């Protein structure tokens, strides 16, 4: 309801004048009048949905979207807007269809095609719906800011504001391919947002303090050329290996074991060169065993130096370590096979996934530790005495579905409540999803996770 009759009369007069404006110039209406009229209407405590319906009836007569564009906007409304809070999602479809059709006719769309050496129609074939939506938001900030603010909540738009003062042509020209095609995850983290902003301004990544590593000139060159499907971590690994002139096919194995240590180039560089020279003599399984052993050495000694080692000496050392582990497991099994200990005073954690449950639970017996060690192929079975003395507690992150219970990460928590280790199979580093789960558990349980 309106506050008084004067407000009602003013609004009726304003809406009447807009009818003729919409019929003659829809774009001008969207750019200049929609947000202002809605702001007035909201102050007058009117019905927003009624306003939207009235306006859309006017717009609809001036615009008919192509069927495939209509399906694309329907996907945004169904899977994106309903999650972030689009007011009147059904009513606003037409406005979005109009804006996206205008984007396809813009210089920005043409610049995207030129940068990626595509025909303009191929952009729709190659880009995901979320990528297209990100580009639409950036473009609308420059062309339809009032419409954008009318449709979306400010907290959703906030991450994109870091780039709103940068010319769209600069975004296309200066951002690395992988960043432009996967911009949303980067914009939603403050540190990464700063990196994207500086790169879009034309800065060299070697000059940016928030860059993930200290890049050499060669690494900086290859970082910009990282494959389009890369995220920031994958692009950094690509830059490291290409900058060291090493075989990029080794990246998955290194990423699996050292993903949380890629910033330590003093540690990684000699190991990368070592395996680049001899990888042709190793199978995947043997390489994983050797990297697992080096990860163990790294955990035990931060100044690990493999200078002067040969493949034969590394294999011999690793084999001795794995044999010693097996002897310790057998000794523990005989000595402590029935031992149990009091649980550490931290809560377990459970989170639903797609068709499964992720659970972090404590292991409180030697038998559980030995079973975990055998399945994960690492040395947690040797921690029974340490746990029995109360010096540490061991936890297992597991994926549970109707058919199986699969351990993903083994976690050590110190007596002081610090997560000191989190290792996957064969001492591999946990992936980003597992790391996020562990961090959420740590916050809930009051643990420190560096």
C-alpha cells in the first residue's frame, strides 16, 4: 500500500510516461529508469512483483528471445538465482534475456571471440552457463548497472566490483585464459581477487605481492599460457614445470603428493629435475611410492636435500623405509593388538555430499590404526603407542555410501589441539574438497589447522 494518495498519483504518472518510453526505446528504459522507479516504489511500500509484472508486459511486446537463449537464462534462474536470492525469478527472465541478447551484439562479445580465436557463435558452444553468467555480470556493470542492481543482491555482486572500474577490453586482453574462463572462484577469495585485479590492469605477475609463488621470468611467461581448464593451483604447477623445462605429464603425481607445498621451490626444484631425468624408468605405482617416501622425509625434516642421490639409492632407501614400517606394524600388532585408549575430547564431524556422507571420526585402537595404515598405505599404524600415551589422536575422513566406507584422509591432532598432519593414500596431500571439510571440522571442534 502507498503511504498517501500523492505517492500513488506520482507513481501512476511516472508509469504512464514509461509506457511510451518502453515502446520506443527499451534499452534506455533499462539503463536509466528501472532502478530509480523501483527505489521510489519500494520507499512507498508498494508491491514489487506487481511492478515487475507491469513493466515486463511492456518489455515483452518489444522483445522475443531465441529459444536457446531462453533455455540458457532459464538455467541461470533455476540453478543460480534461486540460490543467491533473485527477486521474482520467473518475472525477471525476460529482462535477463534482453540483456544477454544485447551482450551478444556488443564489442565485448567480439573481443572474447578474437582473444580465443573463435567464431562468435562458438562462444556459446564452448563456455559453461556459469562462465557466460559471469561475463554477463561484468558487462552489465558497464552497460546496465541499474538493471543489475535491480535483479541481484548486493552481497552476490560484491566480489565482481573489484573489476568494475577496469575497461572490458583490458579484461579480455590482459587476464590469462584460464582466469577469464574461470573467474568466479578467483573473485570470491580476497587474496585472489587482488591478483585478478592487478593482472587485469596489465601488471606483470612477478610484480604482484599476492601471487602464489615467486615466479621466474620463464615461469611467469608460462603461467599466462596455462591451459584454459586450469584453476590457480594447476596453472601454478604448469608454470613451475614449464619454467624448469620439465615434463608436464609428471604434474599429477607431484600435485597429488605436494599440493600444499608448491610454494617451496627450493624443496621442489631438485626433486622435479630428479624425476624428470629418470621418470621413463619408473611406472606410476613406483613413482607414487617414491614420492610418498620423500613426503615422509619432508614431514620429518624441513631441510631435506637429495643432492647426490641416484634412482637406485632412492629406491633402496624407500624400500628400507617401507620394510621397516611393515616390521613396526607387525610388532605393534603383536604388542598392542588389543590395546585401546581414551578418545581425545573433540567432536566428530559429518557432512552430506551427493549420494554420500563425509565423516571425520576418531580411531581409538591399535587394530583401527593398522587397518587404516594398510588401506591408505602409509605409516599411521606405527602411531599406536603415541596415541596410547595421549600424545596425539588419529582421525579418519571417510566417504560413506550405501555400498562402501572409503577412507580419504588420515589426520593427526596433537595433544595441544593442533592438526599437524593430514595425508591421503601413500602420504598424498588432501585435495581441495577434503581440505575444506577438514577446515570446517577444525572450526567446529576448536582445533588449529595451519
